[in-house]
């Protein structure tokens, strides 16, 4: 199926320990899916496995995107195919300028073997930094080095805006952000979605961000399985009742 | 200045082809392998040197014979001094136009991009091919300021009193076995003299090339920066790939007078069969500033510790070095600072990368003598290890005899992070591009200190070393 990410009975884990115990999920371009669940339910693992983190092993199932089997592809091939993961904890890379790195990624995504238009790239980058409320000199700073927690999260969104994915996975994009920052990030995610028509998988523990980015579907993940699915109203129920209804002890 | 794109195009040739040799090279004179006093006298006579220099050579030769081989650092016990050719002169003339340089040599330098670099962004160029300088030229406007830039041999002919005054004062032949050998058989190298208050605003470059198999290259460089002057000197080195060892044992002496500033940059890309054993040292007077910047990419076995002796109050030095030890390579590098006067500052920054079984060793000495109160010193060595087979060692020596000294020392050894590589790959970079970018970032403190053209060259060389690193 075109423009569709299909996950079927995906089982994966680390060093023989199964974390995902059979996940089924279909995300079309233009849709917003929220994956909610308590800590340790495997939400972040799902994002990392879809993107191809080498520490995780896949024990079964499949992940198909645009009729290609993602599990046979290297992480960079998945990215070039239009997949994007906004990291919960973006990595710091010393000595590598934000713009140098992003230009290289941009060249892969849009170059078709040739150098894309650098003027256009710079213009877009400047605009998106501004949209996210980040300083222009961010481009010359080293990738995530010395960025505050909030700056890192916003910089992930800038990267996403520049790389224009088909499907974006946002892993706890609101954690560590104050309420104004959540609003800015959410507005920009919506703007990018509007401009690109991308599909979004929003991984979150709390319902808060869903007030700003209203999902089409909500999936509740507990202990490596999706245990309940519904519309945005399900998120509101969870906000009131917590995850206790799934037999999970409430965290503070 | 040309823009970056142009520079990229200029440097856009295959760096893996540094290792070529000139099959059709013709020599004016090649001495028999091995060394004795007669051979030294012959070299001195062929060069038409004054008697005092012949005496210095012979004295140094006796020191060389007596001095033991260093027992530390890289493997040295297989050097066969009898099989080395100590002197090979391609031509008798130092040309000041590339048209006058023998065709096979000109071709080599053109392949290395030197004449073009000279036209675009250098103030002067000197090219040494085996034992002799074959080309030397400086821009007229620099000449008019009284700057001297020529081969050491020529300086000895034209300015014997200057050479005699400073030669061997910073690195005496008794310093170590290879400094003694260099003093005995030195040939070529650069002489730079910058008059008081003169600032040379574009770099001067020397380019050293070894072509002949079994040749030992023993250039001798002397830089004198008079009070309040500034000069940036750059050296580059390449050689063909042979299956026998080639010895490169240079001596560099730098004199930084009151308030002067010398920046000495090296991009060393010898082929792996070259043993690089060099002694580089500067004395720095009051408020003077000596910068040593080096990128060590080539040479199978490399021992190099640029040194600064801070002799005047408020003198400063920065020693910044990067070395990349790939398969079969052993780099033993670092820096040395001796502080003799109050209020001096020194920084040593070492970045090493080991890959494919390569060995990188940092060896550094900081010595603060009793008079050197209020010295401020910072030493930092970072090692990046690319795989399980590679090795990194750190030997920092610190001796402090003065009061109120502020010293910071930091050493870090890291492996290339899987999560970092994954992060970059998740944006579309291949594994090789991701690791290369991380390595480039690691050496950024060095590359940002280089003129743009050299930073690009360094990046290209690193990309080359990183090729095929991912299975």
C-alpha cells in the first residue's frame, strides 16, 4: 500500500529479552496516531525498532512502508525512504555543526545524487529556527552540544521540518518542555503536517500534548502489546483514570 | 580570496595518489649508502660550505655515533643506518620559476597542487625534493619588507653570520641521536627571517617530498621572528609507497623574540614506510607567542613532540596536535613545555584517533622551573578508538618546581558511540558518513585553526583514512 506504514505482529527486544510482544499498527500519511502507555511499556522501543536501532533484535513480524520491507533496510535507508524519528534524548555530537550535519542529511533526502540548492536550504533553515523560537546562530553550534533540554527538542522539530518525512515518529517530544514550549512545538508539528501531509506517530506518557495535537487514533500500549484503541476521547479517559484500568500501578 | 566551492574544486584530486613515485627521476648526484666522515666532508664540499659548518657536521657525527638509540617510543631497532642514502641532489639549481624546475619534479608538484596554491593564497613557497630545495619564491611585496625566505643552504651562503649565530642554539646536536644525525648530514630545509615589527599576513609554505627509495631526508629549518613580528609557516610532507623504510629526521629551530608571534603548521602525510623522527623546538622571549599546530596522518612510525621553552616573562605557547594511526601505524606524539620565567601560559591539546589496529600514544612533558611563578598550564588529551583492535596510551609528565602555578590536566579516552552513529543514520547518513562526521567533529578544534584550504585538505585526507572502515 502506498503512503502507508504497516506493522504486523512485531516482536522485538534486546539480548533475547522480548519487549515488543506482537504489535499491530497501520499509519497512513496524513493521520495522527498517539501511542500512550505507562513507563516501561515499550513505547520508545517501538520507535527505535521502526527506525532500526542496532541494539534491538527483531524476533518476528514485519514492518512494511510503501510496499518495502523496512526490517531489511539500514537506518539511513529508512530515513531516505521518508521515515523520521524525533528522539526522546537527542545525542550530542561535538565538533559537528548543526547546519553541516543537516545539510548532509538534506542532500541525501533531496539530492538524487546531486547537490540540492544550498540557498534554498539556508533560507528554510533560518525560517524554521525562527518558527521554533531558536536563535539563528544555532546553525553554527555543535549538534545538541550545550543545548538546553528544550532547545534539543525544538531542534529535532527543525530537523523534521527540513527533512520533510512521510511518516514521523515523535518520542516524548513534550517531555521537559514548559507549557509555552509545548504549544510552540505542537503548532509547528501541525504546520509541518499541513505542508507535507506526513503521518505522525506521537509517543507520549501524558495527555497534555494531545490538547494541542489532536490525534485521529489513540493506541494504549502496556507491557509490549496494544491493549486498547480508540479516538481522542480515549486519551481524555486515560487522563482522568490513569493506566490503573490496565492493571498498572500508578506512578507519581 | 576564492570561495569555498572554488577551493574544493582546486583540491579536488585523488589524495590516495599521494603515493606515486617518479620513475623517470634523474639525479645530479646520489651518494653511496652508508655514512662515514669522508661522506660528510663530501656533502659539505659539494655544497661549497664554509669550514666551520663542516666542523659542526663532523662533531655532530661523533655525537651521533656515541648516542644510544632511544629505548622508548616506536620500534627503532630495525633501522639499518648502512643502507640509507644520506644525500641525493636532483639538481644544482634552486629555481624561482616553475618553468625552470626539471619536468618530472614540476609534474609531481603540479599533481600535488602546489603551484596553483601558490598563485592563490600563499606568500611564498619552497619545495624540497629529496635532499635539496628545487624551487623557492616569495612574493615581491614580502621581499620588500625585508623578510627572508629561502633554503637553509642558500641562507648559509648569503647570510652566514645569521646562520652561525642561531644554528644549533635551540636544538643542539647532543639533544638526541637523530638531532645529532640531522646536524651531521642536514640538507635543505627552510630559513625564515622576519624583521622587527613586520607582520607577514599570508602564510609561507614549504613542501617536502621524498622520492628516492632508501633516501634519508634531513632538512633543517630555522625561523627567526624579531621583536613584535608575526609569521605563519606551513609545511606539508608526502612520499611514495615503498616496501623498505625511509628515514625522515628533521630538526626545526624557532626563535620567537619579545612580543613576536610564530604559528607553525604541519600537515604530515608521509607514506607508511616513512619513519618520521623529528625534533622541533622554539625558544620564546618576553610576551612572545609560539603556536605549534599539526595534523599527523601518515608515517608508519612517528615520534614528534613539538617543544616550547618559555624563557621570557609573559611568554605563551599553544601546542595543538591531531594524529591518526591507521592499520600498521604507531604514532608516539605529544608536546613539551619548559617554563623558565614568571607569568607564562601554555596549552597542550592532543587529539588522537586509532583505527584498524593502529596505536596512538600521547607523551607530554610540562616542566615549571623555580622562577616561573604564576604559570598557567592546561593539558588535555582526547583519544578516540574506532574498534577493538586499536590502542591508545597516555604518558603525561608534569614537574613543577615553582609556586602559585595553576595547572589543569584532562585525559579522555572514548570509543565511537553506537547511539551517536545511529542518531546520524536516522537522518539519512550512511554508517561511514556518520562515523566520518563524528571523527571530523572530534578534530574540529584543530581544523578550525587551519586556513580554509588546509582544513579542506585535512578533511579529505581523513575521509580517505575512513574509507572502507565499515564492513
